[in-house]
């Protein structure tokens, strides 16, 4: 057997290293993917009684999440109000100083007028020896009087504005106190929900650990689908925005007052599947109702379509389920936190105004308003 030279040994060494790395990496990837599959299979395999109990626990989890979001929103509002109160307070101080400064000027002018008296101004007028000086004296006195009057008007206006801002500040402080109370109530409600959930789990006795694990698995899957669905919405928007849906399949029919067309569910599903590397989503259109399903993640959303901004058809989710468990409205809204799933007709047609949309059996029927 021939011995390998140095180049040959180096090649074999690199080959072995590459194989080891591939084995390790593939093992890591498999290890990462397996838990999600195992969790999904486990959730699909639970009994009806287990699903009922798990649904109650998941319902409490959704309420706790909603309280978390509400608490975060209120805390953010409180910080905004604090900044507003601070800014308005600073503005009031500046206006107060300006008001006092102008008030001092007015006092000095009035003191000067009082010292000189009306007779002093009359002497100035009568002491003039020609018409030009007389008119100049009259105008000077008029300017002094007008400036004093304007200063007084300006002070009154500043005072009114100052009082309005002080009232606004008082309202903001009252609102801030109200929001602080809401925050305390939200925190108390969240604590109560956690205690209810824990009490429920404890009531299950020896099965409590089993349901804790199932609930943790379900929560983990829910956290994953929230991220995934946000990506799906963005992906769908990209596909439609790139004009992947064929124009000829809109089946446009031109009338005197409008243009009618359709979007078929099978074509929409095909377009998404052929142009996306993400998890498959499936559209189902029934009379008056639309469904979006993510089969791999056992997510189903039911609702309808509405016209958005005169150029897009927006999916409005009204209810949904996850692994057969009903979703709260707040949880459904959380899926669309980064944007709604919509079909933007600006991709197909320029300068159009969508008039209406109707969900029919297997397709969407839309109407575009014409301008002639």
C-alpha cells in the first residue's frame, strides 16, 4: 500500500475534520428541531379530558399575557405623561417669569405717568411753537399711550394662556394619578390570575406536574407561532408586493360604473406556496367567512375581509384556535402586532379605489369604483 505524502495527509485530515463538523452540526440542528416536533406530537396526542383542562389553563395564561401587555402600555403612558407634566411645568415657569417681567415694565410706565400727570403732557403740547412740533408731540404721546395699552393687552393674553396651561397641567396630573391606579389594578389582577392558575394546578394533585409540563410546552409553542406568524405576514406582503399573483387570474369584468373581479383561494395558496420558504399557510373561503390555517402549527384563524384605505383587502380575524384551544381576542391581536395580512391592489392596478369585498365559496369577489 502506497504511503501518503504530506499533501495527501493534509487532504485526509481536512476531509475528516469536515465530516466531524458536519456530523456535529447536523446533530445540533436535529437536536434543535426535535423538541418542537415532539412537543407538537405530544399536544396532538392528548385526550379530550386533558385538552379541556389544558384549555382552561391556557385561557388563564392568555389573560395573564393580556395583563402583561396592558401593564406595559399603562407604564409607557405614565412615562409619557410624566415627561409632558415636566415640559408643561417648565413652560409655565418661563411664562410666569415673562409675565412678571412685563408686569414690572407696565408698573414703571404707570408710575412715570402718575408722576408727570395729565397736566405735564398738556404742557408739552402747548409749549410747541410750530405745527410740526405740535404734531410730533401729539404722536409721541399717542405712541406712549398705545404702547402701554398694547403691553396691558399682552399681559392679559399671557395671563389667560398661563391659566390655560396650568389647567392643562392639573388635568395631566389627574390623568397620571388615574393611570397609576390602573397600573396598580392591572398588577393586582395579574397576581390574582397567577394565583388562580397555580391553585387550579394544585387542585389536580398528582397530575399537577403533568399539566404544568403540558402547559409549558403549549406556551413554548405559542411563543414560537407568534414570531413565525409575524414573519408569515411579512412574507405574504412581500409576495403580493412583488406582483406574484397573476393579473389575468383576477378575472376582471369592466362595467359602466365599476370593475368586478375575483381572487381564488386555490391560486392564492399556490402563489404563496411557490414563492415562500416559510411554513405553509392555507386560505379557505366560505360564504361570508374566511379562514387562514397554519397546518403544521395547528393554528386556525377565522374572520372576514374588509376594504382598507381604498386599495387593500385586509383580513380581519374574529376568532381562532391553537391546537384545538380557543384563542382570546387579545391573543389573536398579538399575532398581528407587526401588521395585518392584506392584499394590496396597488400592486395590480394604479390609481384604483376599492369599493367592496365579499367572501364567497372558494373565492373573494371585489368591486373597484370607476371615475367616469
